[in-house]
C-alpha cells in the first residue's frame, strides 16, 4: 500500500469513539494495519486517549461542583431574603398574629442550616452518633460473635416453641 498515513490519523482514530480500532483507521486511509500500529505506538495513541478522557472527566466534575456551588449560594440568598421578611413581619405584627412569620423564619433557618450541611437541630448529631454506636454494637458479623456458654449456639425462643415435643421438624 503506497499511501502514507497522514498526521491527522490520531484525530480520526479518536473520533471513532469507544468502538475505535487500528483496522478502521487503516481502511479509512488505505494503509496497512501495521503502519497504523507502528504510528500508534510511536505517538502513544492509547495514552493520549486516556489523557483526553481523564481531562474530560475532570472538566465535567469541575463544572458540576461550580453548578452545585452556584445553586447553594442562590438558595442561601433566597433564604436570607425570607428571613429578613419574616423578621420585618414579626416587628410589625402584634404577638398573637405573628405565628406565620415565626413559621417562615423557623423554616428559613432550618433550610439555611441544611444548605450549609449543619444539623437543623443540635441534638441531631447526638442522635446520629447514638444510632451509629447501637448499629455497630448489635450488627456484629457472625464470625466475630462470642459463642454462647457451652460452646454451641443457643436456639431462639421461637425455635423452642416450634420444637416443644422434642421431635424433628
């Protein structure tokens, strides 16, 4: 095959997507697969593909983080506006009719704490710690459980009820 592989061969190879192959490049440019393979090794096509894909993933992750940050900032601005309006209403209303303002303020504070990833209720963190501790205490893997006295596992009370006559189930 007399034709030489052009410099743009890598671009074509990359454009083929996940189903790319050296054979497809060879057929497209009318050269041997050996010529394509040789160029690919020399120019490190596989490593370049991995670099391009890694860069693309990093860019996507960066944009996602920026979008999430912008959304959080926007929500915090709205919540601050709600808090300001609720405080205004509390100042202007008599104590008996200010309950809506109190609810709005409480909700805005709760949502702001949630947006800032703080527990809305200071005891929430303590409850979470207690649940986690109990979970770890009661859900011990079978191979780490201490054997019951006598070296054999004891039957549960449900097993005892079903086997009262001592027979085989």
